[in-house]
């Protein structure tokens, strides 16, 4: 067993080295992970703060403050500290991305796995329902769900999961249709294994690898969609450490002040750069997962 793990690790490292950009993606995600873990040290909350995700506010002036010693990244309008918001916003990004992807994967595996395994009218019913959800514009459907349920970060997660699972269902159904015809599945059935055991122990584990690749790519897209909802005022409340919320606070200063278009560049550049690097990291990491898990790359 140990020898197999060593061989797998060595082969994995060789494949990664053939694609240096995959290592860049892995490095970016590890860097953001470190920031999220060390957030209480990098940006200590105020002593009397009840919610660490609330950004410290120095005043209520509508004009942002440029970067300085006191505010490393400057402030947004209403004097919210950008550095604190970006550091703790990293945790928010992971919370949204990981939660939505996990829920979407679970729903997709249940729907796609059952449909592909049993076939017939079960498959037809589940896939037609999946088609209906996929036919609706995802961002518009997410906006409708959040509007009906009420703006909040939790409802953003629910809405994005509700529009993201059909992709996973379609993907895993296709693999299940192939895997269920293989010899080891037929052997398990001949030995008297139940449908539940065959599906959970044999079919799903051998169909999940493409889903993991899509999940890594989807995490970045989920964070972008959540930022869009926050920008529209449907996500986190004002003052909450969320990158989309920080972008929303900079909308009045995107072109700067009158006659000085670069005066308040920091209000857009820092949160926008954080989103860009986070999404880029997950996209490059998805390429790395494809290289590791796709047998055609061997």
C-alpha cells in the first residue's frame, strides 16, 4: 500500500511539473488558505467586536481614504478598512465557494447517480427536471431565489447551490451509465449485493473523478456569482467582510473624482485583484486535477 502511494505521489508530481501553471494555481490557493487561517493574526478584530466579519469603520465620510500607515489598503466610502475586509473576505470566499460546491455535488450525485443507475422512467423524470433547471438563466434564477427568501449570505449559498447542481447531475449520470456495465459491478450484482451497496461502494466512487475537476473549476465561478449578487445588494449586509460588498462600495469611485480619475484607484484595485487571483488559482488548480485524475493524461 505504501509503495503504491509513493508511486502515485511520484507520478503526480511528474505530471504537475509538466504544467508549471498548475503549480501557480496550487500556490495561489495555498496562499489564500494561509490568509484565511491566519486572519485573526493578520487583521486582529476589535476587542469588543461581536462579529469578526464586521469591518472596522473610522467614520461616515462619503469620500474614501487613500492607502496610508493607518490603513494599508485605504478605505472605502463610509470609512470601512479595505485591508481588514480583504483578509476576512478570504474566509467568506472559501465559505461560499466550498459550501455551494459541496451541496451542489451532493445533489448532483444523488440525482445523476439514481437516474443513471436505474434508467427507464426514473432516469427520464429526473433528467427532464434537470433540463428544466438548466434551461433557466442561472444568475437570474439565483436573483429570484435570493429576492424571495431575502438578502443574506446564507440565502446566496442556497440560491447558487439550487442553480449549480444540474451540471454535476448530468456529468455523473454519463459516467454512471458507463461504469454500471463494467465487470466488477456485474460481479457484485452476481454475488447478491444490493442496489444501494453497488451504487455507493462501486459505481459512484468510480464515476466521481470528472466531477472533482469540474468542482475545482466551479469554485471560482461560484465566488464570482456571489460577488455579483453582493454587488447588486442581495448578498452580505453593508460592512460585512465580503469582496463583492467591497466592490459595491467602490461603484461611485470607479472613475475617480472629478478631474482625477486615479484618485481612488485602490477602492477597485484591491478587492478586484483579490477576486481575480482567487478565481485564477481555482481555474489553474482545476487543470492540475485534470492532469492527475484523467487517465488519458497518463
